[in-house]
C-alpha cells in the first residue's frame, strides 16, 4: 500500500474526520474546509481545498465552533495572568 499519510493525518471513520474538521475550525485561522475518502489508503483526510463541507454550514456546528473559540480565548487569557 502506498503511503500517502506521511504528511496528512488520517481518520478511520467519517465521524472522526468530521470531528477533526470542526476542531480545525476552532483552533486554526486557516482551517480545513472539508474531508475526503482517500483512494490510496482508504482512510479520511482533511483538505483545505474545494468546497466547504455542508457540515460546517449547519447552525448547531457554527454555534459550537463559536462557543469553543470563545472558551479557548477565555482560558488563554486566564493562563496569561
Ligand atoms: Zn490517504
């Protein structure tokens, strides 16, 4: 099997990939926009190219990202004191 995962993190299930996609939006300024099933390793990878995954357009997901970002900012500020 060709190793394509040396650079990219891979996820065994779509659920894991979805979670990772959401987390990338919480943490990064240039997050991944979607995930795809890799033809080489048959696992999921995140990608920053292409169309935004519909998951990221769901109101409950957008709300979760905002909420966790706020929590992250808040705990970062506490650490700096
Ligand atoms: Zn792969």
